[in-house]
């Protein structure tokens, strides 16, 4: 189950409080963390509410909550109020919604193209590299993280949402269990076994006119949303397909972590046993879970009590719960 995560900000700007500061946000030093006078409490409260709405809208579409986007679409001319407004939004999200914003991991340098590496080297500074992008995660107690309580989102359709969650969870799990890198031919073989080599369920499988869509389109959506990363290099004979590998993206690492993959594997195997737990511990580095006696449900993971991915992480358990319900109906 997910680990507790906290977002911390380190403001190492020089204290220029004794100097007059220009009012234009474009004279910001980049961080925008210093507070300016002239913004009343009522206006700050409105900015906080606006940021909460913006964060939830981004998460709904699985779009990263980017720092530049916050400054442009939320703060406007109050760019230097970033830290104050961000902390206020975090408080509102935690107390009212049971969620919080956490920073996404930075892009793996090994997955960058030569041009991207060159640009990254030019922009390097003394500060620790950060992604400046966030996503919402849940901090609800584990007893509320029940797939029967947190049902699939009804945007488009619950069936389509559950199918999409199951697909990217499966792909991320296979990539991770393959050492963090999976060749394109191997991925295609796995998809063929799932009868998903050419087509996958659409956002609304119940739609008779559009029950499925091309697998390539679904994979491109997963790439765009940060679940997976496709790296293409020319093979020995110049064949790009031979040099294509798949990796886990920033959102995929946060939403489908090692404990989540272990839970997915246990569900696929229909339970747990000592041999499976040893393999999971070796492959994922998770602690071994003592299998429950037959007929006795397993205790929830203690780590879940401290919170973890929310609107995003709920998607995994929802898909599993829906599959279980369908199996019971078939019986």
C-alpha cells in the first residue's frame, strides 16, 4: 500500500526585505516564494480557493499540476504569493477533501534524448533539481480506501475507467517486474495474450458505436499522462523497433508503487503464499506478508494508514473490485 509522502519547499533566496521590491511578477527571481505586501486576507482566500479548483481539475484529467500553470492561471499578478497560497490550498485539500498535492519525480536522465540532455545541462544550477509538477494523492485512513466505497469515476463510464486502470496497472507492473525496462516486442507479446494487441476498451465500452479503440492510441494516452515512457533508439541494423523500450513514467511511479504492484500480483494469483511473498520481496523490495489462514481475509497493510495516492491510487482498487463483482455474477 502507498507510503505517506510530504511536499517540502526550501526557500534559499537572499532576504531583501529591506529593499523596495518591484510590483511586476515578471521581475520575480524564479521561485516566487517571497510574499509581497498589498494582498489582503480576503484576496488570498480567493486565490487559495482558485488553486484548489485548479488542482482538482488537473487531477480529473490526469494532467500534472505545474508550477508555471499555477502562476499563470491562478496567481496572475500575485506571483510572489506562491508559497502562501500553496500552503493555504494544501490545508484546504487536507481538511476538506482528504487529499494533498505531492511533487512528481524528476525525469530520468537516462530516458532523455541527446538534445534534452544538452538543454538540461545548460539549465543546471546549484539548487537541487525538482520537477515543479504535482499531483493529488489521498490521505484518508486505510479503512476508507475500500474499492466498494471508492467506486470508479463515472466520467465517460465506470466500465471504461476500470478497464483503463487495469490496463496501465498491468503494464506498469510488468515493466517494473522486468527490471524497470521492457522491450517493445515483449510488451506486444504480453498484450497479445490479453487479446489487446490491436484494440483496447474505449472510455465507454458500452457505446455500441465506439466500444473499443486502437491500442496505439491508448498507449499514447498513457505516455501523455505520465504513466509510461517510450524510449526509441536505432537498433544494430538501424531498426527503431528493435531499439524501442518501455519504462515507468513519473505518474506511474507515484500511483502504482511497489506495494501496489505486490497487491496486484497477489490478486492475479488469487492469494498469497510463502513462495510468492519471497519472490515479491526479492523483485520489489517489499516486506513479506504472512499469508492468512484459508478462509480468513488478510489484514490491510499498516502503511496504508498513513495515506497515499488518492484520486489516482483509488483507480487500481476500483478496477480489481469491479472484476471481482463480475466474476461473482458469472458464477
